[in-house]
């Protein structure tokens, strides 16, 4: 989708972190941004940031794990604004620790948000994308979708599944004459949002900035690319995994600190209150900001 001017993009989990940066980047490229998140206050904050920067934005509270909430928000958006052109499935959580020490509830909620939520939202909005002259689905996976990530097995496996889902859906759309809807899968290593605070980074790597990942994703959408892999070592990971015998690849992951990197994770402090508080609050789906703001003179 070369020209994004006036295109309507819905972003899940856009209340903070990478989702908020995606919102900024796509708004700056001329998109009308539909900010959604489970946390109402964060939706309002992101919308107000976009308005202050002169962007077009509206916000809706949407829990990706609740099909009723997703259907209600879609209905509301169709009546307030019209169909979307792009869908960016960004909402996600992580819980690290030895598999048996992390509660089953947390393992299951990782699946509900990272995978089932992504499928629920895609299922609801894909028909709208198909009716547009051009449509685009962008799915947030991760570098951990290509490798084993010990001490975050459920998180990594949701991302393996997201990659499989995205690539399969892309081919299905192409084969069924709906190739005007493209799919891009985004697979970055660690990003400085706080989600992975405390992890031991792989050798010769650094925390990516949300700005960099958002910029690469925008460029991939404009060029209709299938995948974003960043930084350099993520680009070679699928090939290295296919070429090297398992013991060699295992040695490499151990040497790179990938195998044990999650043992020092302390991102839970940021994740726990948000997810658990909001699921308990049982927030109704609803609008935060019905009006698309006119660009300000700033
Ligand atoms: N941060 C990283 O290092 C990194 C690396 C690779 C991939 N990713 C992926 O990028 C995405 C964004 O990560 P982030 O670092 O910005 O995380 P974050 O925790 O800063 O933001 C996640 C957002 O998702 C929202 N959310 C949580 N549950 C939700 C639900 N049920 N419904 C709707 N929204 C919900 C949260 O409110 C929050 O605003 C995730 O899918 C993550 O797996 C992150």
C-alpha cells in the first residue's frame, strides 16, 4: 500500500509502548488512526498525543480476548467512521519464569491475548479489508517466533503460531483472488518498552527503539513486504536454524545468551497490574473519542 494518506488503520494495544509508537508513525504518514486498548486511560492518552501532534485519531476500548467487545467496537467504528483499510494486531503480554512456576492462568492468558485475540480481531475485521480496494493486516510476532526461548515457552510459542497464521493467511488470500489484502509479519528482537526489562541481551545486540521498529514496519507496508526481521541476527536466524544441526544451533543460542536471557527478566512489574486489573474491571467496550480531529495548526 504505497500511499497511506487518508487510510484508516486500527491498532490493538495502542495505549502504550510499541502500539503507541505505531499510532504516531502511521498518523505522521497521513493515516486516520483508530487507537484501541483494554485500558481506557491509555487509549485517551494516545489519542490526545496524536491530536496534539495534528494527527487524525479516535479511540475505542477493546479487549482482544472478548469476541463480543471486538464485535461491538467494529460495529461502532463502522457507524462512526466506516471500514478500516489496515489492521495492526499489536496487543501482547509476556510472563517469564520456569514453566511450572508460572501459574496456568498466566500461560493461558498469554495465549488468549497474543494468539486467540489476534485471530478474533482478524476474523472480525478481515471482511472489511476485503471490501476495500487495498487492505493490509500487520501482525506483531517476534524474533522468538523462530527460536526456542527457554523460561518464556508459552510466549515464544504464541509467536511461532502468529508467524504460521500470518504466512498461511497471506497465501490463502493470494490463492483465493483476494491478494489485494496483504499480510506483513513483524519479527523484532527486544525493544525498549519495558516489556522485557531485565533480560540479558544477545551478544552484539541492543534494545531496539520503538521508533525504529515502527519505521521499518511502515516501510514494509508501503512496499508490501511479507516480513520485517530486525536487527541483523534475526534476518539470518531461520537460515541458520535450517542449515545447522540442532546441537550446533543450541550451542550458538547458549553462546549468544538467548537460552538463558529470560532468567533475569523483571518486566512483570509493568505487566501484571495492567492485565490483571483490567480483566477484573470487566471494562465495557466503548468509544473514547468519537470525533476525528482536524489537524491542528501546530
Ligand atoms: N517489547 C519487546 O521487546 C517486543 C519484542 C518483540 C515483539 N514484541 C511484541 O510487540 C507487541 C507490543 O509490545 P510492547 O512492548 O509495546 O508491550 P506493552 O506491554 O508496552 O504494550 C502492550 C499493550 O497491549 C495492551 N493489552 C494487553 N492486553 C490486552 C487485551 N486483552 N486487549 C487489548 N489490549 C491489551 C496493553 O494495555 C498495552 O497497552 C506485543 O505483541 C509484543 O509481544 C515486543
